C-alpha cells in the first residue's frame, strides 16, 4: 500500500537558514541573485531555442530535431552529453560538475498531433493538420536546461560543488518516455530531481495527478463474406463491440475516482467482410496505482469474456502507464519560498490584451494573465485531471515540482491557445521565470545538506515499503510501434 | 446426419388394395363406413367431453381435470387405463385389444396462459387472465380418443385384430410432455402412431416443423447497495444484459433457418440493489436437430463469456427440446386417400357468419371457413413456423399426421379466436372429422400388412443410422418446476 | 441554486442559556430531567408498541396495523388524531396543546420486503419471504411518539406552552410518503420539525444525503411469433435493452457524485413471442437536486432514442423523488448539546455478546455496540449513501435530525441483522435514548425563542430563493399502484 | 412491385432458326464460326492486354492505366471512343457500326485492395499490400472487348448490320460505376446488353443476385478530456456503438433473405478525448429492391435514435446501391444454346495440376478445373450471395449474362487464388471462351429480329410498371471521395 504523509512542518525551519559550513563563499540569497542574472543574460538564446522547438512541431518519439537542438546547446555550454539513452534515440542526459550531491532536472520537448497554430490570439493553423506545442513543452525543456546552465555557471565559479544533470525526456504525451529512462537506471544515483510544467497559474505543484495504464486488446476471428456466408465468419468486430459494451456496463462498478476510456483503432477494413481482426486502445486511471490495479485486471479479464462470446481469440498488450506523483512537501516548501522571493511575473498591456483575446475566443472570463504566487495547497487524497510520467521518477528519487504561468487564465489545455501563447512573449516570460525558480531551489539543494536530507527523509517515509515496478512491457520502447 | 427421403411412390399401389387375407369379414371400405358411424353416434358425448376440457382451461402439467376426464371416459368404454405414466401425473395410456399390430394414437389436452375467451366472435375473456384453448387441444385429445373408440368397436365385433392404444400426452405447449413418455419407453412396442392437429385448413401434414431446444441460463453475482457502494457489487443483471447483447450480435452468424428467442425471467427485484441473481429462458430453433446443435452449443458457451465479463458465476440448465418431424410420406398417402374419400366439412350459414366475424375482428380477409382437401404437399427441406413434441415420437415410431379445420381461415393461432371457434360447433365439426379420418387410416394400418410394412420401411430408410437422443435433462420431468 | 452555509457558531451562545422570560416555572435543565423520566415511565408501553409493529412486518403504504397502533396509542394519550391525511390511509397527524410555537416530530413505521427475522444473532427468518424491519422503523415511530408524549406531559403541567404535533409518516422505504404530506400543506404552520433515525452509532445528523428521482419507462411494441414471423414484431424488449445499454454508456458522462440504477420489471412473458410490452424502474441520485435534474432529463430523452431504434412507442412516468436534506446546523448544535448531556447508552454483557455474534455472522470486526457521542461533523458538499423523504420536509420547515444506536457497529443496513437487534433490548434502548434526546431538544425549541428564531434564520439563509417543488406526479399517491 | 416471370419456353423455337430475311449472306452458324476464329486470331493481343491490366492492379475509380489500355486498343481497332463519360474519368464507350440494332457489351477492369499475388499456386504477394485482380476483372473487360471486335469484323465484312457498343465500366467493386453511366443515359438507345463474369464454372447466369444499398452515418458530438471532465463530452463514439447495437438487435426482425453489414470507419482518434466525430459504412442487401427499401429506411431511422441516446447530431449519406438483376430468360436460352455448341474448355495437365495445388492450398477438394456446361437453372425467388451494378443496367435494357470458368472449382472468391489463376493460361482460356460465347450470342441478337423482340418482350413483361430509380445521391460520382 502506498502511503502519503504530509508532515513537512518539522523541516520548514531549515529553509533559507543553513548552519552547516559548505564551500560557497556567498550566501544562498546572493547565489540566487546570480542565477537569476544568468537566466536573464541567456534570455535571447533560450527564447530562440524555444521558438525553434515550437516550430519543429515534433510528436512523441519523433522529436529528433528538438532533442538535437537541446543536446547541441548543452554541449556548446560544456555539458557532457550522452545521446540515445534508454534505447530511445531522442532521450539524452547532459551533465556538468562532479561528485555529490547530484541534482537532476527534467526537460520535455514533444508536441501534440493536430494543434499547429500561428502566434495569434484566435484559431489559425500554421500548418494545417500538423502537430503543435499545445502543452508548452517547447518552453519546458528550454527552461530546465537554462536552470541547469545557471547552476553550471556557479560550479564554474566554485560557488557550488556537485553535479547538475539535465534529462532530455521525450514522449511525455504518448508512451511516457521516462518509464524506460527509469528502467535503464538513469535516476539511480541522483539525490533529488526538479521539474516544472507550463500552465495558467504559478504555484508549487503538490497534487498527485492520476496513475494510469495503457494497453491494447487485439481480437482475432475468421473472415467470411458478410452476405454469402456470414455464418462461417467469427467476427473480431463483434468481439470488440461486446468488449466495449462490457466496459460501459462495468462503469457502474468502479469507484468515482476511476476513469476508463478507449479508442477503437480498427474493427474491419471493408463493409462486406466479417472482420477477422480488431484492436482497441484502452486507458484506465485512478488516483493511485493501488486503485488502478484491480480495475486494470478486471478489464483485461473482460477481453477473454468478449472473445468467448464472439468465438474468437484475443491478446492483451501492455503499452505503458504511469504512477501518481509521490509529492515531496519538504522540497516543495523550499520551492514555495523561492517563488515568494521572486514574486509574480509582470506583463505588458499588449500581453494582457493578447491573453484577453484568447479568453474571448475560448469563451472564458476575460481576466487576462494571472501570475500571482498561489499559497501551497493541501495535497488531496484524490486529485482530478491529468497524469505524467514524472510520477514514475518521483517514486525512485525525491522530486520537486513547479507550475509557472505561460498561458492566460482558463485556457483550455492541449489546445491551439496554449500553442499561440507559448510561441510568444507570454510563454517566454514563463519560461524564464521557471528557469529562475528552479535554479534558485537547486541552490538550496546544493548548499543546504540538511534540507537535502530532509527531502530524502520525506521521500523515504512516504514511499514506505513500496517496491517500484513500472508499467513497462519487456523489450525495447515502442519507438516505431505499429500499435497506433 | 439425418436423411429425409421422399420416395413414397413405390408404395402408392398398396393403398386401398389389399391382396393379403386377414381376419376381417368386411372390406376396408365398409369398415371405414362403420367408424364414421361410430364417431357420429358418440358425437354428443365427445362434444360434451371437449367442452368440459375447454372449460377446465388447464395449462401444461396442470391438466388434472382434463386428463382425468379423458381417462375416465376411456375406462367407461372398457379401455385398460394406466394413469401417471412416465412420472407425469397427467400422462396416461388407454389400451384396447391384444396382439399385433399395435397402433397408437396421440391426444393432447393442455391450454395456453392468458387466452380465456367466451364463445363469441370478438375478444371477450371468460375468466380475465385465465388460460384458454388457443391451440384447440380440447378437440385434439377427444377426437383421437373417439377414433380409438371407433376402432375398439371393430375389435369388439371381431372385424379387426390387434391393439389400439390411446396416449394421453400432456404439456405439449410447454416442456413437451411426450419427451418423457418416449424416454419411458412407452412407444417401444408400437407399429405406427397417428396424430392430428386443429388448424384453419384440412390436409395431410407432411412438413417437418422445426427442431427446438429450451434452456435457461442463471447468473449469480454479489449484491451491493447501488448507491453507496456499487463497486462492491458484481451484477447478475449486467451479465444477463451482456449475454443478450452477445446473442443479438450472434444473429448475423447463424443460417437463415435458425431462430433464437429469449425471455428475461428476472434481473433484480428492487431498484437500489445491484442484483445478485438473474435468469433467462432461451429457445433455439432450426429446421433440423443437426443445424440446431452447433448453435445451441455456441449460445451455451456465450454464457461463460458473459459471466466473465460481469465477473459472476453462471449455470446453464437444459429444460427440454424437440426434434423436427420425421415425415412418413407412405403413411401420409394412405391418410390423403381417406381425406379425399371423406370430402370437405360442410358448414351452416351461422358458422360461416361466425367465422367471418372472427376474420373481421382479427383483420383478415372475410372468406369464412375453408375445409377443402388440400393436395398432399412436397416435404420442404426447411419448413417455417412451429415445433411439436410429436417430432420426438416420429423418430422412434412411424407417425402419420393430419390437420383438420377447426377455425376460420387466417385465424391468428394461439389467440382468443381459436378458443372461441374451438368451443362451439365449428370446432366440434373439425373434431368429428378428424376422428373419422384418423380411424379410417387406422383401419388401413390394421387391415393392410403390406402398407404397415411399407410405412415401417419408409421410417427405417429416412431415419437412417441416427440414434435418437431426446433433449431431456436427467431426473424427473419439471412438473412443479420453479423455472418459470 | 441551493446554498448551504454553515454559520452555526454565532448561535451557540444561545444554547441552554435563555435570557427571555417565558411561561415555564422550571429551568430547561429541570424540564429535560422530566422528559427523561417520562420516557422511562412509559418504557414498557413503548417497547410493547415497538414490538407489535416489528411483528406486523408491513411494507410501504400497507402499514395499516402499524399506523393504527400508533394512532390509537396517541388517542389514548389524549392527542387529537387525524387519520388518512394527504389521501394516504396510513398517514396521520396527532396533535396536543395549542398556539405557538408548533413543534413537529416525524415517525416512520414501514418495513422492508423479504427481511423477516427472529430475534437471534444469526440469519433465521421468522416468516420465510415476509417483510422485516430492516431499517428499524418499528423503533422510529414509537420513539418519536414517546417524545411527543413527554412534551404533552409538560404542556399538561403548564410547563410548556404551544403545540406538539406528531406526524405518522408512511412509506419512507418506497414511494416516499412525506412527499404527499408536504404537498397537502401539513407542514405549512410548523415552526420546526425533529426527526431521528436508528443506526449503528449515536450522533447529530448533519449530512445531506442524496437527492433522488424514481421513474418508470414503458415501451409498447407489436407482438409477433418469434419463430414464424419475427419480422412482423416490433420488440418492446429490444427497446428496453437498448435503453439500458444507452444508460450504461452514459455513465461515462455523469459526474462522480451521480448514481443511476435500474430494475427491469418486465420484458416479455413467454419465450416464443416478440414482446409488445416492457417496463423498467429507473432511479437517479446526486448529491443535490440541482445536479440531479439534467441527468434525469437526459435519461428521459434517451427513452425516445431507444424507442426510435426499436420502432416502438414509449411513456415515461414520474413515480416520486426526494430532495437532499437542508441541514440546520443551528438546531443541530442544540441537539448535540443534549446528546452530550445524556451521554452514551450503556449495555449489558448479554447485549454486547449478542452484538458481537451479529458482527461475527456478518463478517465485521467484533467490537460490539458503540454508543459514544460523536462530535458534530462538518457538513460535506457531497455526501455518500442514502436518501430520505425527510429531505423534502427540510426544505419547507427547519428540521433537526438525530441518529441513535440501535444496532451493532458495522451492521449491514437493510439486513436481517438490523431486524434482529431492533426487536430486542438493544433496539429498545436506542428507542428510549432517541425519545429522550428528541424531547430534550424540543424543550429548547419550546422554551428558547431566540434559539427558534436562529433556527429559522439558518433555514431561511440556506434555502435562499429556492422555490420548493417536490418530485410528485399529479394525482393521488400510488397507494394501490400497479407499477411494481 | 417487381415481377419476375420465367416464361421463356414460347420463345425457344426462335433460337437458331431464323425465318426472316436479313442482310447477311451466311448462316448464323457460319458467322459464329467466324467470330470464334476472330477471337483465336487476336488471342495473343488479348492475353497481353489482360496481363497488363492484371499488373496495373488498379482499384475502383483509380483504374487510369487499365481504362486507357482498353480504350487505346479499341481505338486502334477503329472503334469510336468517348472517354470520361458520366463524369467518371475512367469510364468510356467504344462504338462501331451504325444504325439498329444497338447491341451493348459490358467490360469491367477494377482490382481489389490487398490481393496482389504472383502467378503461383500458393499465396505469394507480388507487391505486398497492393491490390490484385481477385475478381478476374482483368479478363472481364478484355473478353468483352474481344467479342465486340469480333462483331466489328463482321460489320466490316457486311455480314452484320447495326451498332456494337463496348462499355468500359469502372468501379464495380466499390461505388458501382455503372449507376452513374445509367443515370447519364448511356444505355437509353441500346436494344440489348451482354455481360459475363469470371468464375469457377461455366453457365448461363440466371440468378438475380442481391439488391444492395450503401450509406454512411456520421455522428457529431462534443469533445472533452476523457479524464478531467468526460461529463462535458457528448460522445460520437457512444452514438456509433449504440447504433451498431441497435442494428444487431434489429437482425431478429428482418426476413431471412436480408443481410446487414457495416464497417466502423472512425470512432475517435486518441484515447484520452471523448470523440466528437464518428462514421460508419453500412450495407443492406435483400433479394430484391422491394425488400430492401423498408430495411434501409428503418436503419436510417435508427441513426436518429442513437443520436438522441448519445445526445449528438447525425447525418445519413447515401453512397450508392444496386438493384437485383432482372433476369432475361429468353436471351439466356439463346446464350445457353451457344454454350452447348461450344462445349467445355479443355485443359492441359499442367493447368489441372496448378488448379489442384490451389485447391490444396485453399483446403478444397482437389478436383481440378471444371468447365462442363451446366444446364440452365431455374431462377430462384431468393438467390444468395453477391450483388452487381449490372443489376441496374438490367432494369433499363434487356441484359444477358454468362459465367465462364477462369479459376479452379471451389476457389474462394476475392482471394489471392483468383488473382493467380487469372494471370496465367487458365484465366486466358476462360477469357477467350467468354469472348466466343458472347460474340456468338450477339450474332443471334443482330441476325434474329424475332429473338430480339422476344428478349425485349420478356424484359418488358418482367419489369412491369416499375419506374427505375437508382440508388445514387445527387451530384457527381464519388471519384475522390473522402468517405473511405
């Protein structure tokens, strides 16, 4: 059983107050000023890089140019870059410094299908039908790398000792690339990991999100002419439809936190043949892996029932899945402190106007951009909404997470509106802000050993005796999968 | 594999022309006059008996009074009556004479639920909600017993030698009582059997009807409060609904001659409980037992699939089933000959008027009663429509079948209109006609050994090497079944 | 829009401290001692009455003897009894005293089908298949009447001025009798109402429960012989099955607080007829009437879709439904105070042993009876579980609610175990306890005008501008309904 | 109502015996020898042409090269060629001669998806995934054009007067190109049309095949995130699934001659979005257009029901459809005469060996090729199996049809085995045989006016007062349809 305990208070006194002698000659506050300056100084380079990735519009496991652009930039900065890690061509690790502690930072860069959009506040595809950065990952990878670079500067100056490591993590939107990076042991020697995500507000991210598993069911029947002798056919299409009917009946018997959705991928090719093959992609979510497992098992078993009913064969293939996030409230409190130090992003009238036009176009209240620092929330037992493969990282290494404003309040996520805002100054400002907040918190982790220990203790306590096991099938990652 | 060959022609020369010396002192034609007179003489007794059974309105396996009335009458006539045969309280055998040949005749007497009706040509229940003789079985048993009695008279006079045996066969409308009578070996020593059925026309019955099997599927789940914790319930109702969905998808994959129908018997008792029990009655038909078996097996297997999908247990219970009729065209030709000798029934203006009013009320062409003798039809490979447990008798002993007019042309069967006509002179005339035609043909069977041999040879050839096995579960018949 | 505001704190100072001069010569605390004594004194009469109702085992709208027993007893005590109110033969009102304030108290007395049980701690039907008091309503009506009687005593003595009114409210378990009593205006002149419910713990009841609506859908098709001409049939059974399939697909698209359950009532009578009639009972629940309405409307609309798909006609009939409870935290705080004054019920070793045996038989932790006074809970926005027609009363008059221990901790509700405990001393003790707590709180309402005003203000504020409209079809209540 | 009367006998005397003086100087028998020689003489050209079309592997409406090859060859032979008729780029007409009578002949040339195959007797794709001539249409068009060329030779020689017209008819396998050619009036001035089809036996084709209609149903819902707020989604996928469920329930209520099949084309693109669009291709068949229409209307209506159930919008689009063939038994008798004159095709040992290997590979009895001339069958009221757009031609002009052996007995049609046999000498021989039989029968039509009149009278009588109306939507043919 997973346990989530939120006892961060005993560690709060540690924040910002280090009574341990370490190598740095400056105070943490002063170092934090330096990293802010470092981000500002590279602002042009970083926004250029972000805009290039924005324009590459590359989706999961196909982010060749995006990955190369980030890796090249890291290399130029002097990082030791290892490309193609975890059997994934677009996954890489960029490291700087040496020795302990090892602080990681995650960077995503994949786009979403069908969301290509111009940098205008109304729907207007740049390349009709092409992908677009509807989740802001063009900013994500760049901000994290910018933060790592700022830390590198301090290592160069001898202000900080240890290793900073940037993880170029592909395919977050589909397949969940981090699963294979975790499986490959790439996080085994890290002390703590930082991470952020673009969003419509600025806050320390302390909700767990949802655990999730993706799998496919294939049915194999016997084709027959649908008019001449349908009685000689055993329909894989029937099996699939009976399967989905069963799933929909089953909805009554899952807890309210469970979500089940599916996508019929194929159920016959031509109208006059009893189909001998069908395939469906099924996703199950719950607020925790513990709740997920019995539902996942039940829905797998239902495939056998459907196959018997339609007199066909079947096969269930695990694709992948993610854990809910193991929230580290101790580390989150340090991040919150830095957010409050930084204060909100300020916007120009033009940016607020752009935001309000997006809100008008998406029928949301036209309140513009909101970047005030939210108080750190309670971690809910059951959170709503999305899932992330950062969840899996968080079960092997303490993970501290930020959300920074890159889009107008109320923006429908995974939409053209996120693409538009992420390609212009609104997104750029959020990216720079995230880079600063992340590097400031990394300074805490590098320079305050007690904090780092407390972060680790929080992780250990909340993880309990759970032995992490990812939802990953044996064999290589589905880079060129024909599952789609 | 069942074979049905219709080579009746070689035997036609036998009909009406006997060159074998037997005991009777009169010609068959003369004997046939006698049995006609015998029926006419007992007409009042027979119609009274029929009207009493009509008024008893007793359904399958509950025909206590109807069975007793027939058995008592047989006993009064001097028959040796054995009641409660084949573990069925309402089944009996009434025998007269001794030695060979043994010629049987079948008599049914069960009513149908919900069809109670006055003797008027418009819908008017006698006892609201009570059963009624919507299939004319009040006439069926009486006519057959009347025919047996006419033969008895000839045995008494020494005109005929051998044994006539009347079978009181209950529960034809539901459960198919003859199955257990066949299982009990009650037909093992019979040379040939005769049978008739009320109908809207007069003809030798040479179509096979449909083979059929009835079974129930029960599902056993886990109850739960449907609002508080439906996730702790495993729904037997869901299983049943998924099962019927599967059956309906399966309809595409059966041959056009197959029929599948079902009746949901129970699927939960109250609205706020996930049901832990459900039950469905399923019937499968095809033009032959050979076509039926694979469909029956498939639909049984589907119950397992549905149970797996809903995570419940299940049980399949065979109720009963019937074979298609093994038509005996040799014997049928003899019957046809007698029909043509008898000629059609004649009706009064009042009877025709009554018939036309029924036709008006049931929106049929108002052409009145039709009793002309139809030519003997070709036996179709695939016949439509109904099923009868006479089918099972026909696979163990040669069976010759008649249909006689007891209702207006076009009357919807199993309806109030059949009840109305069967309770007054239209039905009575058909009953008497049937008694005559049956006893005339029995005279052929008793007095023409070559015909009887030809009838047996026809039976043997068409039956081929099929080993009869009835659709009967082990154990006693479902007299007090809680399956309903 | 319904608003629920929980501002009870400003009124807490009012409790137990009255600075207004009223007629009574004794302190409230002293009066509360008197009502306790009054309940104790009538304990034998009350338990006899409860045991008689327990043995009557009468279900919704058929509680003739139970209703009469309570009404007779009230009459003997001197109450003015009006029987057969609101067009319901088993509903009655028993009133004592005169003038303001008018304080009401509710009493239920209907049993549940199929739960008949002996007074033993293992499953053992008293009358196989008969109803039983699986919700403890045998105790419910009696305790409330006992409380009213205790108040009557004080009115008799001149200690209290005003009117106490007992409502005999039938059919809570099905159809929700209070709906018609509200519709008849029986609560229009009441200042506040009290109410309790048997349960496995003792606490002030401040959760809202669920709003609910019950309705039936009927489908009307065209019968046909399922084998001869199913193509001439239009199946009401198909329509019903397509309807339930649609409902199950719809489950994905309702909020997690919504519950939909149904019970197939009939979908054909015999296996070989395409059914021309089918009927289903559907229940929809949500945490509030506001959430319920759009789901209810959607599911009604789906009936049209199913009817079109199966080419049949349909009809939707509203049966009844209830509102969620409008919780009155001000009144609840007064009740809580009295509970804390009374302290927990104490049990004998034999009673605890009986309780543990029930827990053993129902596979619950064997911790015996728990009667400690729970602190008053926060009122949840979305509560789980059951529904009650007290909800409707609570929207027309301030309603204060109690739960008192009458069964072992963990007892599955609506089960034999509740019947067993409710028929012996465990139930009797809970009944007496409830009678005391209710009458003590009524003393507060009678003697503390400021409290009563605060209770009314709380009601008014939380009700807001909602105009109450019950889920009741036009016409009389379904006393002899053929809907079941 | 369509009537089909088979009174061909009165016209049989006409065959082969012309007592009318016409222009030709030779007897019909002699002319028939000439056309046989003509086919033999062009055998190399025709087989080359057939093999080229076989290798083009072009599917419906994309047969650019195939159409051009045939049209070019016709042009070389001197025919007047009109390309791109009926708004279809690949449809053409090639005409020779002038004046009456005008005798048409049909030629198809489209391949089937996914059947590419080498000329070997086991499954072996020539181009993996590419189309192949699994219905033998590479032979079909060429044989017909060869027959037309043989007639042209006789016109050139003055042996025959009138016009021969070859119709290059694309897209028989999908969309049914002839529908638009009929709509364009291209058959309005023709006296009779001939036609053939490759097959596993040789016979006059006198069965009606099945009428058919193809249509699509589109559902339009509202997308939503399937995890965050599925309650804001209205699922076009649900609508589609409810629609197919309804169709499968409906199967019980169609006559045994009806076939309904469908192909889910799209029901959502990604797993985590409630799909706002879905589309299904539905095909309905029956043995006649009369039986088809009410089923087609019913299934269209069901789309509305499904849309209501899922709360979405919908649209039904007619694609196309065909009539059953109006069989012309008078013309067929003339063709049968010629088949019997020609006698069966003879095969080499190598060909029979190739055939038996195909039969082995497809698990059929290894009896080789069967080319004996079957007797002309009775025209069944309800025939099984396929459908053809020749049906539509047959309702506007008398149509005489042949099947000739081009593949081994028992070959599964629309399979690699047909492709293999059709690409080598087995197919070539059948093609030449068809060319001869067709041109011989055309000679009868050109030279025997009484026969032609009798053929027309047969057509007129059987067509009755039916006003032909094709299953064609308004607007141009779906050449570049996005419906697929």
